[in-house]
């Protein structure tokens, strides 16, 4: 695991972080402007943190997450989108990287699902208690929670596919 990679110049790390932060904020703004594809844009905003982990290191990915969390909180008018990014989508690339360092696949998946469910709980409590909003749904919350589990599994597999695609194709182009 690379926590701090000293082989990449600091100027390159900062420049890449700025570009990725811009892409993340654009994705979050698109989630606000185009509400039909809100979940797609939130999911795509989380992919940029993994690029920072792959190209640079984990420390700068954490810095990118912290920066974009603050930017999303102040720039995105809808707090639900900013909170979803801060609590889950922005953090998930880092969590996924740390979980995949575990050699036992059962423990890896257990940590991933635990982090997802804790994030869901925190997000639910923030939205209902802090923002005072309700979850508009015709289904009871336990059914929504059960339905979110396979959606998360598909999201994680798609995330892994993106990282593999980045390694195979995009990394060669973006050097």
C-alpha cells in the first residue's frame, strides 16, 4: 500500500488534484442540474478519487476527498447531494482501496458492506434529523435498505471494472 509516493513531483500531484477536483465538482453540479441521472453523476464523482490513488498515492486522495467535500458543501445548492458525496461517494474510493488490501475476500466484502450500511445510516440520520427532510418512497425503509444491497454490489463491481479499464487503457493515454 502506498501511503505517500515520493517519486511523483509535488507540482504534478497538485495539478492532477486540481483537475480531478474540478471533474468531481462538475459531476456533482450535473447531479443537481439533471435530477433524472442524479445517482449516475454521484457514482461517477466517486471514480475520480480512485484515479488519484492509482496515479499518485493515498495521502493525496484523502486530501482530494477533503477538498472536494468542502467545495461540494459550499458550491452545491442541494445539501442532499453534498451529503451523499461527503458521507459515501467521495469516501468510497478510499474505503475500497483499503478494503482490497485485505487478503481474505470474505473479510474484504464484509468491510465493504459494513461501510456501505454505516454510510447509509449516517446519511439517513443527517437527512432526517439535521435537514428535517423525509425519504419520499412508497416502500417501507427496510425494503429500501434490502434493495440497496444488490445495487451496492453492482456499484462495487462497476467501480472495479472502471479501475481495470483505467489501468489497461486510460493510464497509457493520460501519461
